[in-house]
C-alpha cells in the first residue's frame, strides 16, 4: 500500500492522534497515538508499506476493524492463517 495513502486513512479515523514528525538516523517518520493509547511509528521514507506492517499498525492503533475493509481476502491469507481472521 502507498505509505501516504495509509497515513491519510488512519488520520481520517476519529480518535487517532498525530504526535509529531521526526527523523531517526536519516529516516523520516510520523508518530501516532491510537484509540487505546498505544503509539506507532510510520517510516515515511519508503513509498510503500507492507500488508503485514499495515495490519500491525492498525491493530496497535485499535482500529483493526479496518483490516478486512482495506485488504482482499487473498492478501490476508498470505499474511495470516485464515483461522485467525475475524468473522465479524
């Protein structure tokens, strides 16, 4: 997924808080706080973000319900076992 598209998606969710832009060892990142108080750091130096990383960030931010909406079933099956996919 395009990194900036992913950022637009999470920023559109009410309750997700942008903390700051930062640079760690020449890597530009954005830091967000989720609905559950957990933080994620997104590397904006890369154009694309992997499906696995997107799923991890969505879960950590407390918005894992977006996983099924954003990724086709085939993508999910390639990343996690089908028995772990929520039936909701």
